[in-house]
C-alpha cells in the first residue's frame, strides 16, 4: 500500500512529499515517536522545500547568466574600489523588491559582469526572475522580433522580468531604431522592475553614447533617478590571474 501511495504522490507531482514518505518508512526508528500530525507536517514541509528548489532552478536556467557567479565568492581583496557593505546591502534583494536600478561601471576586467551575475543569482534564489543580455544581442533579437511580428510580445516579456541585466552598454553606436527600442524597454520597466547596466564608460559619457539628446534624456532619467552605483577602478583582474 505504501508503494502505491508513493506512486500516486509522484503522479500528482508531489515528489517532495513522496520522497519524505519513503524516508519515513525506510527509517522507522527516526519517526515512530512522532504523532500523525507531526509526520504530516514533515511531508508538507518537504514538498514545500522541493517546490522552492525547483523554482530556483527554473529561474536560474531561464536567466542565462554569462558567468556562474555567487555572492559569497565576490573578491574584496583586489583593489578596485568595491565596498563590501554596499554589496552586502544589495545581496538582501530589497532593491529588486523596490524596483530600483544598479549602474556598474569600470575598466575592462574589473569584475563588473561577475558582480552583476552574482546579484542576479541571489535574486533567483530569493524568487525573483532575471535575465542576462549583451545589449547588442538584445537589440538584434528585437530587430528580428519586428520582422516576425513578435515585437510587442518581446517587449511584454522583457517588462515582466524582475531583474534585467544589460552588459556592454555603450560599447557600440546605437542606430535610431535601437534608441527607440531602449526607450520602450526603460519606459515599460520604470518603477515596476529593476535593471542592471554594465558599462566600461563612466555614467557621464552615457548621454553622448546614446546619440540623440531627447531620447538620451528620457532613457537616462528612467535609469538613474533611483539607481545604486558601483564605480570600479584599477587594473584587470584577469592580468592578476595570469601573473599568478
């Protein structure tokens, strides 16, 4: 009968509860002193934990982070102007809950992408959806969406992402259509979701890099007014790794 019950639980997609029930019968000495209510609670707790884990794994897979980064592995010893207190504050994810943005700037190789992916990883573990794009790749995908008639759906999908990470901001000149696409994205996300911008350019150069004064004002106003800022400096951490 217990095997039939476990099979039924798996068929009902209650795999966490099924495993917990199997454990209870495989280790009777551990559970025999518990009341019926306590054993049921353990089954429910196991199912809840199993679902939470599966959700985290779905979010991490969908995010497609460039790097397998972890907030616990961020390097604070390398001299690049990174404040541990600021990262600790960001790792609590309240800024995502409040739909605030993050602007990450600094020279190539100073760990900007790693930090962004680490924050995104922590966000996923806390139940927030995330997605990583190189800006040029995202612009290409939106151009393709216009061609196949899915542009509106693509914008709606982007607007629903809790944490959107855009890498290589300002690396390539923007075309007029791409500036309009950026405006649509930022306007949809303004006040409702968080965006991380990663750039080698200092923020004071972003206005010029966008290439249109009116759109630059509108885009940057939506990005910067509620943004946290991390400005890294120093030589590339990759050079340090090579020397070591």
